[in-house]
C-alpha cells in the first residue's frame, strides 16, 4: 500500500510539472513549403505550397473542435500566401490577405505598401 | 628466245613430216612392182586416208608435246629470272633499310647530344643566376647593416646633442635663478624702481610661460619643481625626481620603477579568482542576466527584423536556403516580426548582391530601414554543414550578427558550433510529401533545432508573452557568446 501511494504521488508530481507548452504560432508544414519554393518554381509545386499555406492562414486546416485563432497566424504568412495567389493570377484574394497582414501586424505597413506598388496592386 | 623456239618448232615439224613420208613409203613393202599398177579400191583409198590422218595427228601431238616442253622450259627460265630479281630487290631493300636506320640513329645521337648541351647550358645559367642572387642578397644585407649602424650612430649623436642641450638649458635656468635672486635682493634693498622690477618680472614670467608651453622642452618637471619650490619646500633628490607624480592640476606619470611595477601587478591580481575557482567555472560557467549580456538590444528594442540571405561557405549547396527558412521561423517564435521569406527570396534572386549577407554593407542598412521599415538586420555566414561518411554526426558552424539599422550597433552576436548525433529516422510512406528527399527533410529538421539553440537566450520581442519581463532571466552562455552544443536524439 505504501509503495502504491509513493508511486502514485510521484506520478502526480510529474504530471503537475509537465506542462503542455503551446507555441505562439501554428506553422504546420511551413518549413517544407517554404523550402520547396526555394528549390522549385513549377506551377504544380506552387499549388501544393499554397494549399499548405492555406491551412496556416485560414481555418481550413483547423479541427472542428478547435476554433481558428487568427492571433496564431505567424508574421509574414499572409504575405507569402498573397504572393503565391498572385503567381496563380488571383489578385483579389492576394489584396485581401495583404490587408489582413497589416491588420494583424501594423509594423508591416511600410513593407506591404512598397510591395503593392511593386506588384501593381 | 621466242624466235629460237619458233625456228626450233618449224624444223622439228619439217623433220617429222619427212620421216612420216619415209615411213609411209616403207610401210608398203609388199606392193607389187609393176609398171602398171592395179586400180585402187575405195576401201584402200579410205584406209590410206585414215592412215594419213593418223600420221598427221601423231605429228601434231608430237609437235604439241615439243611446244609444251619448250614452254615449260621457258617458264622455268622466267621463274628463275624472277626469283633472281626478287632476291636482288630484297638485298637492295635490306641495304636501304640499313642505311635508313643508320641515318636515324645518327640523327637521334645528334639530338641527344644537342639536348644534353642545352641542359648543361641551362644548368650553368641557373647556377650563375643563383650565385648572382645570393651575391645581391649579401650585398643588400650588408647595405642594410651599414644603414642600421649609421642610424644607430646618428641616434647616439642625437641623444648626445640632446643631453648637451639639456645641460645648457639647466645652466641657463641656474643663471636665471641667480638673476631672479639678485633682482629680489635689489627689490628688497631699494623700493625706488618697482616699475622696472615689475617689467623684469613680467619679462621673466613671460619667458617661463613660453618655456612651459614649448612642447619640445623635456624638462617640464624641473620647471614645475621650480614653481613648487617657490610655494613649498620639497626635497630635490634624484630618485624622487625620476619617479614622482607632479603635483598640481595636471597628473602625468613619467616613468615607473620595477618595484612599483611588481607591486601594481600584485594589487591587480588580488581581484582575480583562485585556480580552483577557475576550474570550477570551466565546468559550471557563470550565469549572467540577459540585460547584462544584451544591454544594447534592450535599449534599442527592435520590433521588426530583416533576415538577409546567408553567405554559404560550406560544401552543402542547400544549407543557405534551409537556414534562411529556419532562422526566420525561429525569430518569429521569439516574438519579433520577420519579413516574409518568399518575396524576399525572389527579390534576392533578381540581384544577388542585394539582400545578401556577403555583399551588403553597413551603409546599406539605412536604406533597408526606409524601404522595408525594419529595426534590425541579421547577417549569417555558414562555415560548415556536413555529415562525414565515417560518422552519424552532423556538424554545423555558423556566425550570426544582429545589427541595428539606426545606430549600426551589434545587438546580438553568436558563433554557433552545433553537433547533432543523428540517427536515420523511420521511413515516412505518406503520399503528397512536399520534400520527397529524406536526407533533405532530415537536414531541414536539424537546421531548425540548431536555430532553437542559437536563439535560446535571446531576449524576446513584443509579440511574446514575456516581453519586457525577461531581463533578470539568467543564462549560462559565456560573455564571449561562444559555445558548442552536442545534441543526441532521445
């Protein structure tokens, strides 16, 4: 009995100190997507990369139980997604995601404005 | 020869024909001898004709045989002549070959001799050149030695002259002192000429001021002691003159004796740790607070960072791309806003001299601030990223420098030596993988882990929960920001 109590208390202590640390952002497949973009520029790869970015930036990748939290969108992801949409000739969604980036991270305003001028948006 | 053969054949034919007629005449011995011959029958005529034809055929055959024999003889003779000709031609050919070989040998001999002579001449030339160089070097060294000796002699003469000048100045000062004393005595004795004394004093004061201001004058201590003598009655020993700190507003150390040097070294070493403490600190390095290790970063407080494309000096071509992605991701986890990867990468590819850690200069950082609105820029150079074939370890060495765009100060600097004891991960058979190469996927993961260790003790940014509350957090990184990490997967 004493042994059982001892081990159970140890387990409880361990469970107390083990905390499920959450990262600030949810990147998912960001690394592989960005790396594939650096290595190849085919349209097929761009579509695949945009799909993986879509999961990060929109609620398509989120589970039904968990609500999509926009604060967990990492900085620069919306701009990357907009850039990919421009390469697929979807300017409307690109513009909307650029504005979303500015709303989430105001320090990106100067960069986004220069990018819009450069890309003709 | 042909004519002889033809004549021979004709004669033989003639003889043969004659003999055949005789034979034909002799062949009919039993013929009746009568003046009136009996009439011949047809059979007899045919027989005669057949016999004649036979005889002619025999003659012809004989002639043919004779002709063949003659032809054979002629052919044998011709063959013999041809063989003789061949032998003669072979002999001639052999002779010519011998002659040609002899010519070739002679030519080779001459070439060899020529080459030998050329080499001998080259060697002689090289030897002569070496001798000349050595002689020139020796002459140069001698000239240098002489120049050095002359310079030393000139310096000695200059020092002597300076000493003599110093002596002369001392004597002049003594004379001036005596003059001053006399002036003082005369002023005490007679008060009638205060104006002239004042003038003299003013002139003397001016002279003293000029000598004090003269930078070439080396006897400043003597003059200061003179002024101090007028105010105080200090001693004038030589030991004190050489090693004292002059009083007054200006403090200047002229020279220090050896005893004082040793004493100063002892006093300085009193503050250091003992040997035991030093060994302990090697094993357990001292922990410092973040605000002491990164004071400039807390002062500047950057919010946005631009990661420049790394300068890849390793043997792995894709290390720069991997690090570019991983470093930008890790800095976002630290709470900073990092400019996006994809458009910056395309901008870099248009002109590789811009937005690269290799070619950007500090003067370009102000432009980046105006153009991109960033507060700091990260320079990265990759020195090593490899996996030797004889180990399972992956080593990565890189240098990081975070520089402010406003003040151009280094806010964060790190020399990372990362060693990862890797094991090949299990095969991932999922479809639609973005990175299909398993090796590249493994390296990408290792690069991410490396960045996590590099930026482990970096102060957090504004998007982090612990922003502005991590100054007192201690870290075991050394003040030099140089460390080596070996990681093994659990």
